[in-house]
């Protein structure tokens, strides 16, 4: 059994570039070594990056992974607050499991949401279009304030699903909704992703509004492909 990291040594710099999973391990070591508990805060992202001698983007990816696992809550303008201190190996094993699961979530979204967008273009009502526009406005406000736009993103996809008027497909989306939410948080935490996602939503909405099923399906497929580029699935 390896010895527990000593205070002050858990945030030592890397001797060579590492995958962000190693950063997750180092942050878990830090939480353990410093005796941090739920309610405590991790050092600011800039400080973590300096101590670990890595980019802020790499630290951000590691924090996102811990957030998805429920270890921390990353609050805009308030830093990372610890929610839970689970066993280190439990978190690392969950990361490995999520990598395989995430691929399946993306496949499910491609299968379901592309068809939902096509049906929405054919079946949408004025009420549906108003709900889609309201979701776009909601996300635009979130992003303009510097947020990730998670709520608006979720609301938009729900509005498109409703506009398809397919009960069975809607039920299937409900079954994977929590898994999709986890992938949504991870995706929208990537630099520049909220703005990119919002632009993709607008293209889907325009196609639905015009009643072009093929264009709506293509726009949704392109959007899901774009937002599915997340650190967990990258090789480096």
C-alpha cells in the first residue's frame, strides 16, 4: 500500500506532461493530505495551475471531472467547493467507467436527437417555436454573463424533443436524461464551448422553423458531433 501524501507535497509539479486523469489523482491527494472536508474550498484555479506547473485549461478539465463525479461544485466566481470526499480509487474507477459510458451516451443522442429534430421540423406548432426561442434566449443570457449555459442548453433540447410530438422518443430521452446532463456539464465547461453550442442551437432552430426536416437533422447531427469533443475521450 502506497504511503499517503504529506502536507505540502500533494501539489508538486509534474516532471513531464500528463493526461488530465493524473491531475485528478493529484487533486484527490491534495484533498486527503490537507484534510479538506465538505464545505472547504480548493485553491483558485490559477494557483493550482502554478503549483502543478500545468496550464489552467488542464486544471479546469480535472476540476470538471471531479464536478461530474460529485466531488466538488464549481461555482462561477466562487471557486471549487468540496461536496464529498469519496475514496480515491472509487473516483478513479468511476472515471474509467464514464469514459466507456460517455461513448454510448453520444451514440444514443445521435440516434434519438437527430430524428427528434427532423420530426420537430415537420410537426412543430407556434407554441413549440416559442418554447425553442425562449430556451435560446435563456442560454444566450447565461453565456453573456460568463456562465456555461447548462440550464438553457437543457431547456433547448427539451423544447426540441417536445416539438417532435413523439411520446416514445420522449420517454427514451427521459431514460438517459441524467447521463446526458453529466456529459452536458463536461462539454459546456470546455473553453469556447458555450458560444459554439449556442450557435449550433440557432442553426437547428432555424431549420425547424423553416420546416426543413433534412436540414434540421443535419444541423442536430453536426451540433452533437461538435459538443461531443470532451477531454474524457481524448488520448492526450
